[in-house]
C-alpha cells in the first residue's frame, strides 16, 4: 500500500501529491486529464462532525432475537470480507449474485427496470442488477481500507467542470444520488481528492448494522447525518453547504410514503423533496453524480450538469429532481439497485392510502 498523506488537522487520507483543497489551478490539463478543485473555502478547516452513533439514542424497544442474530451475521460477513484478498471476495460476490438471481423473487427489480429498458434487454438488466448489488456490498465492507492511490489509478472521471464550477461560486453543492453503482467507493474517491461530503443515513435495525455502516463511512471522512424525526436535518446540511462542501442525498426511494407524486420514467412515483427544499433554502445547485462499475474492479465517476430549478415551485423542482435521477439511471440501468417498490402502482394499497395528501 502506498504511503498516504494526511493534511494538517485532518486525518482523512489523501492521494499523495495533492495540495490541500480548495485548489485554485483546477480544470482541464493539456494532457486531457482534469485538475480537481476540491470543496471548502480557502484556509477553512473541514468540520467533519463525526460521532453520529453517539448522537442517536438507543431504540425505545429491545431488538428481537432475530434482529440480534441478523446483526451478528452481518458483522461476521463484514469482517470476513475485510480480511480476505480481493480476488476471492469478488469471486464470492459473483457466485452469491448468481445464486440470488436463481432463488430470489425478482418480480420487483424486474418491474422497476421494465420502465427503463426495452423488453428484449430486461433479462440482462435484471441479471446485471444482482451482480452490481453484490459487488456494491463487497466494496462497501472494504471501502474505508481501500488504498486511495489504487482507487485513483482505477477510476476515470467525466464532467467535473460542472461540480468545480458550482463550488467556485462558494455556495456548496447538493449531490443528487441514486441507489446506483457504488456510492461508498465514490465517497472514498471524493474524500481522498479533497471533496468533503455530508450524507443522510436512515437509522436501521439491527442497530449493530447501522453502527457498522456509520463507523465505516466516518472513516472515509464523511459526515453522517442520521435521519430522525424531530432533528434539524436541513439546518445541519445547510451549514455544510455554507462551508462550500457537498451534501449528498439518495433520492430515488421515498421512505416516508408522503413525498410529492411526480413522473419517473413516465409513471407516477414519490420522489423525496429533500434536494429541492435544500436548494430553495440555500441556493446551492443540485448536481447529479454516480460512480459506475466497470469490468476488472474499475470505476467511472460521472458528474452531470446542475439541474435548472430557478423559478420552479416545490413540486416542479421535485419533478426536475426526478429527471436528474432518470439521467443517472439511464447511464447504466443494470446498476440501479431498485429491489423495493419505487413506483406508485407497485406500492401496497394501504401504503398508497396513507401517503395520499
């Protein structure tokens, strides 16, 4: 493993040779590569606000035996993946994806992807989704120990002129994410290049799994903002944006059942209003980004142009967000991990009634 640099006062490993962010000499280079700006204001330290696990109170009711055993199983799988060499880990992920494809009920992923790809491509897209999802977990369990130099050498990028141009305006950037590709590896790449990101995380059960994911992501350098009723979630993300950093929001799945109903791939779907609300409050642009898998444990990090939300009311802005999600998914539909109901027609009748406003 290469020797990693840590800038003064910040323990997050950086790619060697990169000066502290933000960098003034960013943009295209003569050799066709890109010099990355990074986030933040000149001379300002990064406030990572770690310790999210300690800020979440214990669950009000004890976890069931099944939940506790599930947590221990996740723990064992996680630690096994971290100590094994890469080749057998990804080999096992491929085998696991094949088994899951044969024994699991693929009705929901098939229904979701049928809205994106033509019928003759659906079987391949479903098979690809299982493979991508298995690879995602194999990578997520190891993301905080990935060598940033190794990752940098295996990652191509495109569209960073959009993100760096937004950050040069000094208002931060709202990063529109989908359950697509490998977002934890994208976070490793971003933090090791000087782009600091705060992300919202659902408080899961078993709590052991939640704690594991939060700890791993904080080791990457991320700030984790737990999604809890009553917390000033928007206020914390607004402060991150004021510091000219990134606020990442996974927005292709509604957890509340009460998100605005807009069109996604031509059908009604509830899309979270978080990016639109944060954009209205702070003026920070919404920038869609995804990191896609490439063969041979390689990656491509794609940044799309900022979304146009000026003058839009909230519902219109959420519809713009939905179009941004469509653009991300169309880049590689087989890497959309849409194994839960997304579209209104696929949600249970009771959930549809509860979500009616």
